[in-house]
C-alpha cells in the first residue's frame, strides 16, 4: 500500500481536541483520523448502513 499525504487546516480548538482524544485513546492522530474515515459509509456501493450521525434539531 502506498501512503498518501494530506495537509489540512483546522482551528486550534479542533486540533487540540484531536490531540487530546488521541492521547486519551492511546492512538496517534493519524489512527484516529483513519478510523473516522473508515467509519464513513461507502457511497460507491450505495451502502448507507453505517450508523448515522445525529442531526442537530432546528430550534
């Protein structure tokens, strides 16, 4: 498997949250992001069986 590199911008708040979660879960930030990406539904096969994320209700 050839690895690709991704450079992205995020707020300090999100970076800190990712960093803290990774330390809490004893994982690297890359592992956390990989797992989040792997949890996305596979739209190529029309698979929407992944657990949906809650939608914020409009008030």
